[in-house]
């Protein structure tokens, strides 16, 4: 009978491992037919944290953008109610208005004019007292009412007026300088307030943002742990099947290449073979004297190996070995 070059002889694992292979096949089929919901193992992103939202909203208010609008996924999609005026801008606008040439007037003391009026009134009284000596001098010289007296009084009055004007200007200058200094200080204060407002607000935003980052990271860890747990749950049956299949493969590969032939590496068989070898080595002590007896004992050891190695099955060989040992030591 001709044999094809491409024909093969099927090989099967040992009989005692075949039920395990059937169970593995059934389990594999059930796993392949089992529907898997991948929603639980899909990556997820933790929603925006309330602390983070508060920090973002304060930042939006600081910039004059209004209320932040979020979509269901927590993304910023716009602003409503914004004024376009940053929180620090009013301070800058007020500082700008104080650069006007007349802005110092708001810092003029309301008592400054009273001081000027009182000082000038006192000056006028003192000036009038200076005219009396001139009249007395004119009387003494006999020129009272003369042109000379008129010239002296005119010169005195002119000098008095100049002094009065100088005094008034000095008083006004002092008030102006004081008001101008206060105005300049006010401008600096407004700049400092604008910068301070930004700094304080930034500090609050940083604190809220830090809390939000910590909280959102914790929420993200919860989602990641849930995803990993779901993934392990989905993959565990296949991982378990892989281990069993690997064990089955090792058992199946250890069988001879003949259908239905059992494994020859049975632990009982190995022990029997070891016993036979030891028995054969110890036959001089077991037998009597003489070469014939030693050869007989050695032959007995070889007989054990023959029984074990030529048995048609592991179990029959095992039974034969047990029976022979019973007869031998009985």
C-alpha cells in the first residue's frame, strides 16, 4: 500500500490527561463566547475639582471675564457677564486721573485759606502801625502834609505791599507743595494697591489651585484603580486558562508518539525501576554462596526491569511489580 509523503500519523496525549484537555477546550469556548463590557476598562479622566473651579473663577473675575461656563465634560466653553475691566484697573484709572494739573486741589487743606487770611490780616495791622511813626516824624520836622511826607508814606506802603504779597505767595506755595506731595503719594498708593490686590488674589488662587490639584489627583487615582481592577477581572479567566493550558501542554508533550500509550514517567514506575537497580546491586548480600546463586539474584534484578520496561501500560506494570515483590519477600 502506497503511503503519501504528506501523510501524518496523529498523536494523542495519554488517556488520563484527555479529560483535562476536553475541559480546557470547553472553558476556552465559553470564554470566547462570553460578552465583555469594555466600558469599565476604558481610560477615564477625573472631573474638574471644586477647588480648581473656584481658583479658575477667581482668575476670571480678576481679569474681568465674568462667570466661566463648563460643558458636561468639565471643559471651559466661554464666559458670561464679563465687564472687560480687570480688578486692578480701577486703581490705575484713578491714578491716571490724578495726573491732572488741578488734581492737587483735592489735597489742599480746608484750613489753608483760613491760615492765609489770618496771617495777612495780622500783617495789615502791623503795617498800619508803621504809618504812625512816619506822621510823628513829619510833625517833628514840620513837614506834616508836605510832599516829602507823601513820598515817605508811598514808599512805605509799596514796600509793605510787596512784603504782604511775598508772605501770601509763600503761604500759598507751602499749601501747594504740601497738596502736590500728598497727590503724588496718593498716586503711589494706588499703584501699590493695584499690585497688592493682584498679589493677594494670586496667593488665594495658588492655594485653591494647589488644593484642587491634590484633590483631582486623588480622584484620578480612584478611577485608575477601578480601571485596573476591571481589567484584572476581565483578564483573569484568560490568564488562569493560560496557566492551565501551559500545564496541559507539558503533560501532553511528555507522552510517547503512539495513540493511547500512557506516560512512562509515572512516579510509581520510577520508584520501581530504582528499587530494581538497587536490588540487583545488592544481590551478593541477599543470596547464598557461590556464583550460581549470585547470578540467579542478578537475574532476578534484571527480571524486575524486564517486567517494568515491557509492560503494556504503567498500571499493569505497577501491579506486576507489586505482585513480584510480594512473592519475593513473602
